C-alpha cells in the first residue's frame, strides 16, 4: 500500500524543524543494544545449556572467560580462539586413553561454537560474524577401539575378580557393560526403580536423554538387586551401584578399575582399553550374528541419521533379548525365536 502523501509532507516538516534530512537517518541508524563481553555472556550460555553440555564444555568456557573474557563478543577473533585451542592442546592432562590433547582442542572449538550459536540466536551477531566457525576443528584420528577377543575378555574379568578392594562391585560392572553394551553414564544413572527382575530388564538413561529398557540375564538381575539391597538402596530413586560404605559409585571407580587391570595386564595399559571397548565388543558380536538392525537397537541408537533403510529394520525388545540369550547362552523371558539358527554364546561364564 503506498504511503499517505500528507504523512510524508508532515514527516519532512518535522525533519526540517529538527535540522535533519532523510539521508541523516540512513547514515545514523537506530543504536543497537550494548554488546556484552564474553565473561558477561557466558553465564547466560551455561544457563540455557543442557546438563550434559555444561559437563562437556564447562571447563572450556571457564578457560575462555579467563583468557578472552574482557573482550566483547564482536571483538573476539578467529586467531584468539585458535590460539586458545593450541594452548589447551599443549597443556592437556595426560590420560591413559588420551590422544595428545587432540580431543581437548576439539572441545575448545565446539565450546566456542556453542557460545556463538547462542549469540546468533539472541540477535547479537549474524552467522557470518562468528569467529568460532572460522576455525577448523583438529582432524580426528582413526578410532583405535575394537572388539576384544574372548580370551582378552576372560583375562580382564579374571583380574577384576581377583584383585582390588571390591571384587563383587567390579565383576558386576564388567558383566553389566558386557551384557548391555551401555555407556558409563548409563550404568552410573541406574536407580533401584530402573531394575525389573521379573522381566530381567534395566532402564538405561544415556547421552542425549535417550531412555530405553535393555534386557539382561536373569542371574545378573538377581545379583544387581542383592547388591543394591545389601548396600543400602531402599527408595526407588536410590542409586543401584554402590560402594561398600553405601555411597553411590562415581566415574572414578572405572578409572581405578582400569588402572588396576592395566598394571596386571600390560596390553590393557598399552592399548588404552576402557569400558567403552566392552560396548564395541558386544555390539560387534551382535551385528555379526544378528545383523545391523538388531545391533542398532541393542546399542540404543534412535537418531534418524543414516540410510533410509533404518526406518524399516527397527528391532523390538524381544529381538534384543534373543541376541542376549544367544550371546550368553542363558535363556531370557522375553527372547523370541533365535533368527538364522544362531546359538553358542561367546560370553558365557565371562563375568
């Protein structure tokens, strides 16, 4: 709709009265809101982030605040972020499963990009203004993890059951991860209410907030219940896995476990074997014997990425239970008929 000519005349009269021209308005646009410094903005980013994101990036956001916090968001350059990445990579703490700080450097870039994605969403910057997205992440090295052989898995279990100050707990941990292929976070989050002994299931809550019921052998379900009750788990929300003093275990139990195993099995230390290798071991066996669809369900992968075929090959709980029964040579109450005539458990008696 064309503008009212009388209003245009009025606007020109007002501008003339103020001593301005339309060109002055174009040259001096309306001032935008004040650009915050990085230190001022980071608490808002952290408040909007999920708990998992805060755990992953919190350390790197603190490093950004300490090094670049005095700069406004639009003053930080790609060189500033790359220099911080080099510094963090060079000073990364050496870990048994570390990779010369490459993961730390990658996390710096990812943490910075998370900050600037939020700044773009909040209207402080445009996508083209983000310095974090102009810095390339370090190239990822090939993943060294592989499936353990039956002999290697047996050796690890023997050491866990014959050393340390809580062999019952350590044997349960290894067996739980071997049967379910769960991540450490999934095991640490288990509560009493997440154990269903009647149907031999555990409810796993893992990264991304994914939630699923996972079959376990009936004997493991009984052992987990006995463990929890003997160590003080009473309320439904009480943690399932506990130290002898009744306190819930933390990730440090895993660190101590693999350090101890590595001291007795040199190849474990040399290869940096960890709990996640058990996940590779189990899922590799399931995929080889029961196919990709069941292995995907066994792993708890629910994302939509990947070939469209994944839409049609989704496996149900009964198929996962059948794979577990075949792998352990122990019957499961939910197991359907074994496909392809598979049998002969690889991990029978392994934990």
